[in-house]
């Protein structure tokens, strides 16, 4: 398998660099929060796959829902006014549970095309409102919004732009809140003021609010290194966008579906965005699916405007009945104990990781619920980052793996945690104990 993998299977490019020599780690099976590789090595999956298997592995009710739907109706397009029952029911269920009036759901195959779809919808929206000059998009540094061309354009991580010749000159980045390393310090008020000022300056730079279509933010920046904004940050940015008439998009691809506690992290932030993107936990990784949720107002303008001018947007596998059936089965699990267990597990994880704060390598422990990170430093006082290359983080990943723990080791020296919501107390304690062991080995 390792030889065939090397010869034929193309991995996500950046993450595989450095692993080629050792070869692929082939996963063979999984149950709950435990994954087993092809040689029989058991590990706690501290990253829920890629922050997605929120419900955990091996739920028969999910498998049954998928099999039943495949037998009954494996496919239905949304074109020609067609629909399937699970897609309708899942859309209604999400609308009922989402904050505010996010009542209109467009299903995609994952997060990147959900983000792409928001860009399309937002263009339609401003055209329908007679303001086509609102075509500039603002996002955050350290933000991640997908790997498609448009998603990568909105993404601020340099690796996703390297050698990328396509001109995406309509998206702009402002500095992230990043409390641990913010030039204005860690005071929440100062960070919020700095972000508002940066937004204002960027708006002016692109020609004023009447040029800006939308602002995008993750409630917690995931792929940028699990950066948690100060309390009130999302609300302040959301309100400022409202004042300028700029659409506010919350990208909840990682934070949605219990990752931080509630079904949607925007609930914690007490905001209702104009649009929201979700994926990952929506189907808990069992099958691909993402979605865009739109407010009554946004969808109303698009739907009215669409009648006037020919607009087209749709994927063959949008609102896939099998994915939707899985989404419904997963939602049922979340609401029958999983969210609750996730909240308990999250509190235990945060407490356990925070107890590692005094370790000589640990600069900061941060997170919310089951979304957490440790930022490693070589000098705690000076917050000196680990050397900027993938090498140390790959070695930490390898050590954790040998200790029976899957975590994400970012090249920036940040260890990322996103275990499944089904984790038991013992599994959470194992994650912490194996992390401590990995850190001690790294120090030695
Ligand atoms: N937005 C955010 C916030 C994400 O974290 C991701 C994936 N990590 C995406 C969009 C893209 O989702 P996908 O990989 O499913 O295309």
C-alpha cells in the first residue's frame, strides 16, 4: 500500500511534504474516538480526522441512514425544481436551529465550494440591488476559507498563494486579532479597536464602503492556528459591517456542530451573520457535504433578482440525498447526548491542556470547547517561535503518533486539538497525558 500510495495517490500538497520518506500512514478502521492503522496500532484521534468527525467513528445509525437512502433514492438533482425528502428536511432542520433568520440553505459538497457559493450569491445580491460596484471582499490574515481558487483567494495563508498566478485582486486581508501575538498587546478592548481601525482603513483603501461587498471571519480561526478572538470581537466587527451596509459572512466550517459547545459558535458570540458557511461536522465526515445559510433578506434579494436576469449556480451533487440523510442522522446524535458530552469533554480538555501551561515549551494554551491549541516557543518570556520550517512540527507529529495520539502539528509550532464530541473522560485524559509525554520527549 505504501508503494502504491507513493506512486499514484496525490495528497494535499503542503501537508505531505516531509512525510514521503516514511511513507503513508494507512488507516484501516476506527470506532468512537480511536483509529487503527494497517499494522494494528491504536491511536486516540485528537483531531477528529480533519476537524470533521465530530460524532466519532462507527455509528450504526449513520451507516443505516446512508444505506437506507442509497437503496431508496441514491440521487436527485436540485435542478428542474426537483428535490428529495432528506434534503428538504435537513434544510428545514438547519433553518430552525441556526441563529436569527438564517432560513435559506444551499447545499454544497464541502466547505470550499460553500465559500465559493457565498461569493457567487453575494455578487448576485449586489447586482440585484443595483450596486455592482460593491465587488471587493475583505478577510483576515491567518484566515482559511478553502482550497478552491476563490476559497484560496479569500484565504490568507501564504502556502495557499505560493506560485499562484491567477489574479484575485478583489480580495483584501486585514491583520488578525491573534491575541498572543498582537502588536497592540493582549488587552481585549485594544485588540477590538485595532481590528475596527484596520477594517476602516482597508475600506478606505479600496474606495469606501460602497465598493465593499462582504467581510468574512471564522468565529475561531482554525487553520491559522486556532486563534480565539477576545470576547466581543465578532460582535464589534459584525456591527461595524452592518453600519457600512457590508455583508458579514461567518465561516463556521470548523466551529459548527458542537465543536465549541453549541451547534453554532455564532450563538456564543451573540451574532446573526448575513450568511454562514458550514461543512465538516454537518455530516461528521461520513460523506461529503457543506452548506450556505442565508438570511431572509439576502435570499429574498437574490431570489427576486434572479427572476430578472439569468443567473446560474449549481453543482451536480448539491443537496445529495445520501449526504442529507447522513446529516439528519448526525443531527439526531448531536441532540441526543453528543453536544452535551462534547461540552463536558471540552471543559476537561481545556482544563487538562491549561495544566501544561508551565511546561518550558508551552507559550500559550488557548481554545474553546473541543477546539484547542498549544503554541510552542523556545523562550517563554520572548515568545520565540519554533524555527519556521515544517521539520520540528513533523517530528512532534511523529512522536505523538508513536505515543498513540493524532494531533495536528502546524509548521508554526502550534499543536491543534479537535477531538470527537463522543470522547470519554479517559480518552480526554489520554490525549493530555500523551501530549505531556510528547512535549517531554521534544524537550529532551
Ligand atoms: N472554511 C474553513 C473555515 C475551513 O476550515 C475549511 C477547511 N478546513 C474550509 C472552509 C474548506 O472546506 P473543505 O476542505 O471542506 O473544502
